[in-house]
C-alpha cells in the first residue's frame, strides 16, 4: 500500500525546529536544561531530513517535485548553518564549550552538506525529464467528444 507523505507540512515543521535550535544557540540557555534536548533535536532533524530526501527521490511522479527539492535544499542549508553555529558559536551551548561534541557535530554537518549535494543533483536530473501527460491525447479526445 502506498503511503501518503505530506512533504510541505513536514518540511515546514522541520524548518521551525531548525530555527528554534538556532535561537537557542544564540541565547544564553542553561546547558544543564537544554544541551541533551538540543542534541536529541539535532539527531531527529538529521534523521528526518534523510528520510524525506529518500522518499522524495523515490517518488518520481510527484507533480511539485522540483519545488519540494528547492524547499528541502533551503532547510538543509539552514541546518548546516546551525551546525556551523554550534561548532563556532560563543553561546553557552556550543562545541567551544563542549569539545566532546565537536566530532559528532562535524559529522552531522558533513552529512547535511552531502544531502544538500544529493538534492541539487536530483533536482538537476528532474529538470531534464519531460513528464508524461496524465491523460493521453487519445483519452482527452474521447473525453471531449460530443455525444
């Protein structure tokens, strides 16, 4: 059975979560309260973006596929930026203050940039594909035939 994926809503929610982490990294949040949850959220976003990309690549007949690739590319860029902020930021939650997290964040950022490249390559491949019409000209003629 085919599953229905609401790409637009999922991308919107992930975008909100990325921005929330960005705000948290810019504020003086208490690491004892927020570090573990922030790391869990970063892992969740990384997993979710990977799953959405896989589903979008598989779904070659999606009508607004290029637009969704564009949206996914933007959020992937924002996510990589947030991970860069985590690596180099001076906030209370950063790899500067928690060096043990540096390797993990570097890995996740590299993973994000690799996904971004995959998105860009997939989008280029999709742009060259001419979609088959949903209704053939013979079917259209039959539908429009006068009775």
